[in-house]
C-alpha cells in the first residue's frame, strides 16, 4: 500500500504509525500493514476490496458487517484490524466455490430471504456459525441466533425459513 | 390448436419467480454506493451541531486545514459565497446546506472536511472549533405556537412565527350539520410519534466532476435519480445534460432516500472545487438525527354517529411538527400529504379536516416512511377512531365496520375529501380475516381468560390507500407532473432490455418488470434484462416511493410492451403474407385466424424487424411509453391481531396475526408476500418500540440503534397471510394495485386496538405508541390514558 501526502515543509506528515499483521482471509494467507485504529471491516472492504461485508451502523448493533473469525461470528465494525493478527477470517465471498453456491446462499434465494440484500451477507455468516454448532436448529433457535442481525425489509420469517432450508440441505449432504 | 405458451412456465404474471437480483446479493457482489471506488477518490465527513438551537458566533477551521491529508474544509460562509448555503426543498421551503447564522436542530450540518482518508476527515472535523450561543429549543407544536415563542426561521422574510401552513379540506358546513344530527359523538386525540425509516444502509454519495468534459457524475443513494438530476441542475446551476445521476444498488429506502440532503450537495461542490471524486458516507447516528424522519403528528378528531351505528360525519385536526425545515416530498397541491385519505374505505357522508404545520428545533423531514404521503397517520387515526366509536356505541367492532364500509356496488366511490376509489370488496376481506383468526371462538376464550385474570385482546385494522400518484392533473412535485415511463428494446435474437424511471430498493423490479413483459409478449422473463437508476439511459420517471412503481412504472411497462406487440403484429402479417386483420395473438405467437397452425413467434418477428421488414416500415423493434395514470389504485387490507397482556409488567405478546391483502392482480405472489411481511414487521415496530423523541433541550433520544429500537428476529411474530380476495384495478393495464406499504400503513392500529381491547375493563381509551411495557402498565395500574410523546428527562 502506498500512501502519498502533500509536502508542506514540515515533518508531521510522515509519522503515521503502522502495524504489521498476518491473517488468513477466506483460506488465503495475507500480510497487511495497518494503522492501529483501523477497523477490521475497513481492512476487509478497503484493504482487501471485499465489499460483500457491509457497514450499517458502526456500533455493533445491525450485524451487516458480521464475518467469521476462527469460525465465530464477529461484528467487524467493532474489532480492530490489528486484533485479527494470527486469526482466520471468513467473509461472504468465501461462502461459495467458483460454480457451486453454499446451501445458505441457495436457501436465501429459494425462500425469498432477502429484498434489498444489504443485511444478507451478515445474516448468512451468522447462520453459518449457527449451523456449524447446531446442524438441526428449531425455528426458535434460528431466531435467537439471528437476533443480533437487523433486517428492515423481510420481517425475518423468510430469513428463518432460508436458514432451515440450508440446514436441511446440509444434513442431507451429510 | 392453440400453441400459446404456459405463462407461469415463462415466468409471466402470477409466477412466483425467484429473484434475478438475488444472484449477486447472496454472493456479496451487490454494488452499493459505498462499494464504489474511483481513481483519485477523496473522502468527506460532516461536522454536525451538538445543540438544537444556537447562534453561530464563530467557526475556526485553521487547525483542521493543518492536518496532513486534508484537502478542503467547507463552512457555511464558504458555501454562501457560491450561493449554496441554502437550497430549495421539495415543498417550496429552503433548507440550510451548511449553517451560517444559526443551527436549528441537533445534528445539523455545520462544516465538512475532505481528506485522503475518512479517518483523517473525521480527525479534522474534530479539530474545527465552533462557538455557539445557545437559544431556547422548541420541540413540539404546542411550544412552537405558544406566545412569545422564539422564531426558528428568522432567516425568512414574512415568517413572523413558527407556523408553516394552515390547510383545510372538506365540507365544514355539511360536517357541522352532521354533528347537529348525531345521536352520539365520539372523540379521540392521539399522537403518532416521530419515527425514522432507518434503512440499514445509510445515505451517501460519490461526486465526480470532470473539468475536461464539464460532466458531473454522482453515484448516490437515491430513490428518485431523475428528480435529483433536475434538483442538482437547479441548485448547482449546472446544465442538466451535463449531470449524470447513478443510483446503484440501494440498501433499503423506505422514503428516507427521496429528499436531497446537504451531504450530497457538499460532496458535489467539493468535487467541482477539487476536480477529484469525493465520497461521502454517512454514519448511522448522522442518518438518524439529520435525515428525513416520519410522522410526528398530533391528531384530534370526532365522529358523529347514529344510534344504529351509521357514521354521519367526521371532523379532524392535525398538528404536524415538521422540524426546522419544511422538506417533505409530497404532491404540491396538498400541504399535509394525502392525510385526507382518512376514512376513505367507509361511507362517510360529510367530513372536514384542518391541518397546521409548524417548525421546531428537530431534524427536518416528514417523509413518506413506507407510505403514500401521510397515509399511515390517516389510517392509524381512522382505525383507532373506529375502535373508539364502536366501543362508545357498545357495538362489536367488526359489525361496526361492516355497517359503514363502502359496499361493492358503490364503486367507483367518491370520498367526502374528493378521492375516487377504484374498486374493492371490503366486507369480503373482513369475513376472510375474521374466519382466519377464529373471531367468535377467540371472544369466548377471551371472556373465560378474563375470569382467570388473564388479559387477552383482539385488534382489527382495515385500510385502503391511494397508491400510484398521479394522475398528473392533480399530482406534481414542484410542478413536475407525476407520471412514469418505460423503454423496451427487443434485440434481433428476441432477447430484450427494459428500462424505467423507477428505482428498485429491494422491491425486485429486475424480476417483476420482466414478468410483465413476459405476460404481454410471451418472451420468457429470463430473456428480459431490467435496468434502472442511471439518468443517462433511463427514461424520465419520478422514482420509487409511495408504492407507486407497480401502479405507474409497471403500467408503463405493459403499455410499451403493447406498442411493441402492435408493431410485431405488422411484421407477423408480412411474414405470414396475410393482412393484419387476419392475425390473432396468443401468448408468444401470432397466427392466421383461418389457419391457426400457420404462425410466427414473437422471436421470429424480432429477427424480421432487423432482417426482413416490409417495404416502408421503420426498422428495429423498440419503443418508449409514458404512462399518466387516470386515477390512483386503492388496495384494501384487513389486519387482525390477538395479544396477551401481562397486567403485572405491561408486557404484551402477539398470539396470532392474520393479514388479508387485496392488492388486485399479483405480478409475483412471492414478492408481494415478502413485502407484506416486511410491512407488518414495521407496523409491529411502530406499535411496540420504534420511536424518536427529544428532551426539553432538543437532544435527540434515538440517535443510534441502542436507543432507537428496531425489532429483531427474536421479537418479531409470525404472520399468516391471505390472498383469497382479488379485486383488479379497473384502470390499471394488468389490474394491479400498489402493495409495498399497506401493512406498514394499516398494521399499527391492529396492535394498539388489540392491547386496548385486552384492557377494556380499565376504561382506558388511548395509549399512544409505542406501547412500551411501562406505558401499558401505567394505563392498567392507574386506569388512565397515557398520551403524548414519551416523556424523557433532561439531564441538567
């Protein structure tokens, strides 16, 4: 990453502290040099260009920025990029292969689990963590697991159905 | 023998076609405004006022300029030198872009910084020093109109007080007479609290001015890009053909992304000054405290009744708090939106409505949050008043509605406020709903439960909504007539591109518009790509809000496809070597009437338009249709809710919710049901938790998602939807009506009526929304109404 500043004839311009971190993103090992205050969500969106992780509220409420850190759902707008050092991060872009969709992606399309699509990546990442832990959740368990992710379009009913659809498919795949 | 295509198989009208747009969204490949990065792009942040009302004594930006990486600091004074400190609103008022003289609400834009990086821009905003002289804040209409109230808009000449308008509609004398003849007069006063549409994606823009070409491109979160193009031309004084507005994927709108916000204007000016792309992305707090709010209206009305339950007349007064600037988007002939659609589904002989709008030291707005211009307030008051009147008469609320509904044989029906209802089967919808919820059975359960101290309640709400403005005779925004358009190009291989002046934000236009084309032409929906949101390519349209896309743009899609079909018929006659009069149409195919086996498909006509047209025919197969609707469409719905209220805590739980929506012909039932469920959830939110209030100093309480509560998957109840009743709109080309907002409009009253029904024994007549547990508990415990904006203590 190259940073260019206007030369104003003083020394203040050059002193931006930088930390070097190593992490894995969607299975790929990476090194980044980041400002200590950089949010993980900004590293993902701007540094890595993975814009599927959305930012809705910057305050850990809406869940649009949810990613998996070592398999656990984390709201990346309130985690610093430096805290990702040594950890493995998974975003929506890592859900599917080149041609094949993840059952959650299929489920959201089949059950009309999205409208504007802004909350969808965060919803799917949270749901992925749930299904890894609990492959046969009840409707109530799905609702509880998703309660940190806000959606303004769907009313959740179809999101819940989408997750249950994916659970079914994942189970049938063994 | 007919060779017509199976319409459902080709994804036509009535097919629950899976959505085209999902393919990118589920992969994280949507393209929202903040996802766009342009070469050389800079970032803008806004400094907002911490005070609700204060004179600006000085703004010192020197420390901000000193921060490395800062390119520009804009203040109101600098905007003023370019005549950009103020901008016109969509309601013939003005709004400050960056404050010069005073700040008039907490969160108002005072300055902005453009820097290499948003973090640097935020640092620099904090380095700006603003000296304020605090002034008393006004936070409601009563304060605004009190004697000696400070004048908020002292920037305006001829504005001696805080009143924006006094407006009146209906027949006063006839209504007075109805009240003289009444056996019973029922009265209700309530507050519909301030709310915020709050799409998860906030507002933002990327302005990109190219000095070499003089062209300005703005990527922005707007529901109405073509209106914005006109607005930018007027505000920034740029030629309209040199402005391109692109509305990329939008992460929800709900009315919040209709107005022009100062951030857009500042990013445009910054890009012009710096000749580099400038991105502004609002944070959630900025979105909640400064952009278009909704509701915040005090409604006071009375109903004249005959003993047998017939409504004789309605009187109503509205006090609307518009915040610091009158910036609602609404048809210009109506000062308070379509509030006068109230009681439209009831046969009310006489009605009179007065409305007063006032300024306050709160964020401007009054936007149509998932509704057609104040219809939500109209329907909420209507259904709360109906419940109160039925109770006063000692009549069953379902029976009272049945007695007063506009009957099926009365359509088209003129309301006392002048609307013309197109069609409906109101009583039938109610019967479907009552059966689904098990009305009689629930009443028995309720009576038994009450003996055991358990409080069960059932609430009914019905609604009809004027959707699809115009006609252009009556509906315009700033003089621009409200119509829409569609452009359809059939390529030579029978594939097609459709463009409209609407802009989808989750409604699924890319899926449903193609279904209308499939219905009209027999082209498989998957062969039609839909493009919206780029003003350089889209035909003119007023955008997507107020549930107007299907009624207006959707109708234009039908009409343009029919134009294409008319030309294809001439091509078919040429190919089949018969006269046009001998040609018949069935889905996807023209054939010779006397020899039905002889025919050509629509695709064969398409290739002929480029390779084998008759002599003298203009080549190609494309067209544009502008659609000016003859009337609004009027969907109808019945929502029924059962609840249990805990008298010890005031907490209430939804037991069951039934929705019966008659929105005419459904293009895509799956999408319609998705919209209804989304609307019901927002209705639940309004009734239960979602509101923005202010303390006495004008501090916004509800500036983040910890204070502004949105329902999650955990609280949101399940919904049972019914689609048995279908009354096509007689004037819409495919019989469709608007639907996106109905449930959000009609739903809230059902929840409130249910809770009040549960505590009917207490004599409580009204609890204002949201029905927070403490408010319900207070009503039950002290047996009194709980009214007004929820009280919040000032922390002084």
